[in-house]
């Protein structure tokens, strides 16, 4: 795994954790918070590839 890939995936993980945590703390159900975190992490990968690359 290249350094670029590791950085993109780690940043996507942090984004997903933050979004999921904020959704949960905002009163959303646990399943909704997990789904929000997964969707935000997955959708941020292409943008991060372009921004960091």
C-alpha cells in the first residue's frame, strides 16, 4: 500500500467517525449514525484522491 492510499483511507476513516459520532450525539439512532459514517467515508474517498493526489 502506498503512502498516498494510506493517507486517503485514514482521512476517510476520520471523516466517517466524526460524521457518525455527530449524528449519534445529535439524537439519531445508532443504525442511522453507522450508516451516515459509512456513507460519508465512502463518498469522501474519490474527493480525497483528487485533493491529496
